[in-house]
C-alpha cells in the first residue's frame, strides 16, 4: 500500500509549531517534554557489511566469489517479493555479486504494470525475454535452446524471487509476466540450500535456478559451478555455527516428521498436500 506524504508551507509549519507550544504550556507539560527532548539518542552499532557480497564482514563470502564477474550475455531480471528484502540468508545478493553490473537487476514489489514499471514492461515485450516459472504451459529451457533457438541468443530472463506461494501469487496476479515464452527447468536436482525449508525435494533457490538457467543459455556448465560455490560456503558456515539441515515439507509430511500443528480445516490440509503435488508436477 502506498503512503501519501503531506507537505506544509513554512508559514503553516510555523503556525503549527506555535499551536503545539501553546498546547504544551497550557497543560503544564512543557518542562517535562523539554527534559525528554534533551536526552541523548542512542544509535545501535551495526556490524560492518561487505559491499560486494552484502554479508557482515566477519562472515564475508568474497573468497568464494569469482575474482572477476562472469562474462555472460544473458540479462537477469529478478522480481522480488518485499518480504525477501528482510531475510538474512538471501541468495540474490550472492548472485548479483558474481555477475557484471547490469546483468542482474533486482526489482522489488508485488504488483507490476506498464504504468508503474515502464522499463520492465519494455523488457517483457521483448521477443528475447523468457520467464522462468514452472507450469503446464512452460517449455523445457534446455529443449528451447538446443532445438528451437539454433545458435546463441542474448536472452533476458525474468525470475520471481519469493516463497513458493508468494511467487505463485505474483505470477498469477501480474499479467505483465504472462509471456509467450514461459520456460522451466526439467533437470531433477536436489537443492543445496539446506538451511531453508523448501516445499518439495526438487525445489531450488533463486540462485540455483539462475545458475542452472545461465549454464544452459550460455552453454557453459562452468557457470553453474562458480555460482553455487558461495551458496555452499554460506550453508557450510551456518551449519558449523548451529544451524540445522532443513528437510523439505514434502519429506517431513511423507515421513511423519512435520512438527507444526496440522490445520484442523480439511480444506487447508488438502491445499497443503496439493501445493506439494503441484510443485512436483510442474518441475518434472
């Protein structure tokens, strides 16, 4: 929801100040307020952050990043749900740190249209643009490159960054993303992002999706290895310092290990089971 800010002229501001002062004097609270206003404001110390990997300097992952940004022709556009911005263990900053400036563009929001995001709309209307999102209408990316494109093409790829339910909601409610070329990754891989719970065993993090997509589009398997190196380092560090391996919800449900209280509403239970089933169908 947008916030509308109101602005006052200097005269109005002065009048408002006089009114506030008079009000405080009338109720005898001026002295108390003045004492409070004189108290020093304590600013909490924040840990220094690395400008490249966006991690605290004490746990900087730059040694695991490529010395130079990867030379790629593909341009990524990561449309990110606002909730992802506040997550500590994000993978998108690591992805951006591995790629040249302008090759990984992060756009935060829930609703996207041509009026508010004209530059993104231009990208979506480009015939070279693909959206990486699984579904019955999605084509296998590898098949598209090998059999339909022929030679190398400088693609734009849109990736939705959020939880599975957030990504689904963003895709369905933004017609801007309903592109002619919707693609998915049909390779069955297990996520190495083991410090965050995934809906199913074959769900991948945003960085993993981008790494696999780039390796296919650039026809260079080395790209995937380079991009996954900082992710492995991140997970290894977290596990060494007390984090636990997170199994997927699919694994937990199948093995009776789901420790959260199950919804009493049967519809919610079926919705949860369907979410896992749909995810498996879409990604295979």
